[in-house]
C-alpha cells in the first residue's frame, strides 16, 4: 500500500498530520505570511476542539504577532462563526484552525479574507508566494500587541440567525430533534440554537473535548449511532455536523440517512418558497437542485468545487442561496459562509411550516441515485487519469472546469482531484440503479485499474 502524503498545501490552505508534517515552525511561517499578506492589521482566529488545537493556536498567534497583527481570539467556535465575526468586526481577515472532516491526527489553517470568505484562487496564490519567498513583515518587540480574547461570539452568531428567521411557528407538539455534533466546535452552540428555535433537543456527542466519537465526515456510513437514537426516540429528524460545523447531514424520521446532498435541497426548497432568485451550486451537486429551482421559476448556476468559488459567483449573481452536495449551505441573508447552524434552522422551519414528516417531503423530489468514492492518488497521477477520461468520452457533453464531468444517458459522473486530501474523488448520479451500475462498472473500475487500486487500498 502506498504511503499517503501527510502534508497538503493548496489554495484551500495548509493541512497535515500533527507530529509529522504539520510542525510548529511551519505553522508559524504560514501565520507570518498571512500577517504580511493582511498588512499587519486585525486578524480574527478561532479553532475547533481537536486536541492539537492549542498547540496550533500558539504557533499561529506567534506568527501573527511577530508580523505586527492585532489578534482577536474567539477560542473554540464554529468556522462559520469566525467568518461572521470577521465581517462583524470589519477585520482584515481571519484564520480558522481546523482540519474539518479529516481524521483526528490532522489539523489545518484555513485563511479568510476581509469579506469573511475563504481566499479565492488568486488571493491564495498571493499568500503562497509570500510564504515560499519567506520575506515576512517583522516588528520590534515594542510593537508586539497583546492577544485580545473575545468571548460571546457564538451568542452573536446565534442572535443573527434568530433575528433573521425567528423561532418556529407554534405547534401542538414540538419537533423532536437529535443532534450529533461529533464533540466538535458546535457542541455548545448547536443544542442552544435548537432549543431557542423551540424544538425538543436530544444531543449526542456534544462534549467539546476533541475526542472523535465517530469519523468526522458526516457521511451515511458514519451515522449509525445517530440513526439509532432517532429511531429510539421517534424523533422528527436527526442532524450531524462535522468538527468545524460548516457541513450538515440529515437523518429522516425513519432513522435512515438521506445523504448530505439533501441538506442543500431541503434548505433551497424553503428559501425559494419565500424569496425568488438564482441558486449557485458546484459541479458535483445533485441535479435535484434543478428540479427544485424549476418549481419556483429560478435558475441554477454551477461553479468549480470549493466554497470560495461558489461564494464568488453567488455575490456576482446576487444568489439567494447556494452551496454544495457535501452538506454545505450558504444563505447570504444571514451568513455568507457554509453554515450548518443556519441550514438546521432553515430545514426546521420547512418542517414546521409544512406540518409534514420529512419522509413525506422527500417524496416531492426526483428519485435520483448517487454514489461517491474516493481513491488514494498521488498528485502527479491525477492529470493522466483525467486525460484518459476526457479522451474516452470526447463525444459526450463535458465540463472541464474542475476535473472532468461527463453527461451520459440517464445520468452523469464527475472525476476530480481533491484540494484538501491526496485523493481522487469520483461522483456519479443516475435516474436508476442500472445507470449507476454501468458507470461504476466502467468509469470507476477503469480509474481503479489505472491507479492500481484494490478494495484494500481505499482510504
């Protein structure tokens, strides 16, 4: 089995394995580079609950202070809260210390611009240039400031959500909701927000100690405990967050996970029923979104993968909602960021106002089927795989903006290299199991053969 690289530097930031590739000196240099990039101005920082978080925080603080920055520390809080506070405080940027869905041994720095959005490709390129050149701003000891710890960020974020959407409409019986926060950054805020919305909350995995009770990615195969608790308590819905709380997965009242794709589908269904406008999603997102938008006479615009790409187009097109099929919902009226707290509130309002079970609401949507796989893939092999797919399907409708996406009879597939992990992602959607079986047996199997991957080699 190939050794998996333990450091990833890309436009999405820097992430790696603590105690291996992600060292204090590397972290400090990246923080110095960001402080130089930001012009030695105010920088907001925050972190998730990983046990390595305090070490990473101290390295980041050292780098920012040494470059003359004023550092505002929000301590442990969701990444969307950090983004909201960057805008609220009108700071020059932010650093989110989190490896999101990566395993516990990983940590990362995600860099935020003054608009509260993650750095786009050009901005991230400028930052990387500063990092590689090593020419950082340095200030004298007399100019180094004290770190300002700012408690109460989650209260401000929660207040913004409640002011925009309000509590749920009164009902004879409160909605019963199970919330799995993965002992992550929203372990405190999540249950508090749900209670304030007016639901009965059954929290699990909500001790913010950074000890992973399940894999951090809220994929269906990782939500067995949540599904069982939903069934046990006859709950109306179950929610699962990742460690930094920007992604949300949903479990139906039947106790079955419905996939992260439907987080955006349900949120969009609610928003478009109240306000019309464009919807922006990435290339790998379910085509169910087109069906929802068509119902309300709205358009769908697709972008490259990545929150920064989606957000950039949303701003330009004045979209009312957007996001991706990984459970990330951007609702700009509250927070121009992927925000699991906002998406929980939107979906609960949809349930409360429709007065229908989630399983009934789901029957409105086309019964598409989707499969997602990821394969270990060194960076130097990605181009060869993509060229092969592009050549073999040159007579089919194709989108080459981010990897290769191909439209086939009754469905589509998308093959691309990840920006955050040393893997190749494969996504396919079809109108039937037969379509998916055909794609799986041809495209997916061919990629496996090219990479020399067997079932035992999968990450």
